């Protein structure tokens, strides 16, 4: 079984998939700015950003990886 990745590793993987923090922010849309993504990388992800990030990377990184305390894997059907 694969070892779960940390939320920070999941966020960095999302950034890598998009190519940059700016591109991830653009894909999230709304009021998200590159500064938000930079803050999350340094200080931790805002839980409400997990689903928009999941959508921005077409579920290559999931909410369960990004915010496991909010979206625990055992709740997945």
C-alpha cells in the first residue's frame, strides 16, 4: 500500500501539475491570487480551497490529500 502524502506535498504536486503558483491561482479563479497559493505553501492550505484545487487539476490531487482532517478517506464510499 502506498504511504499517504502530506497536505503540503499534495499542494506542491498541484502547483507542479499546473506549472506555477500563478497558473494554479488562475485555474481556481474567483478571487484567488498567486499570493494566496504562496501563502498556502508556506503556512498551510485553507480548507475551503481543497475542492477548487481538486477541480483545477482534474482530480489529479484530491481533497482527501489536500485536507485530510476535513475530508477523511474513511468517509469515501
